[in-house]
C-alpha cells in the first residue's frame, strides 16, 4: 500500500491541520488503511498543494534555541 509518510509526524495544528511531513490531516492518517486505492490517490494528488501552504518549522525546539529563549527572557525581565 502506497503511503506519503516520511516519518516527520508533527501537525501544523495552529494554521492548517496538516502534517508537516506528508500533508495529511489527522483523520486521513488514522483512516489511511481503510481508504480505497482511489481515495488514497485522490488525497495524494492534493498533498503537494497542501504542503505549499504549511510554514516550515522545526519539529521540536532545539536545546540551543530553548537556552537562547531563556536568556532573552532574563534580559527582558
């Protein structure tokens, strides 16, 4: 079974509701194995356009960024 998953499983919950990696919604990911081949093909055709609408962000905050943010907060206070 073909899948667009690239193992970057993080959702753009704030704006689009799409996965940053594949562009599917949570419901589409959960139901993927239940969809017919035609339904999967239809979703896969929509994914490139969806991915264009997502602002790319790091999946997780890095330690360096977290430390820098902490220093900024100390400087502001």
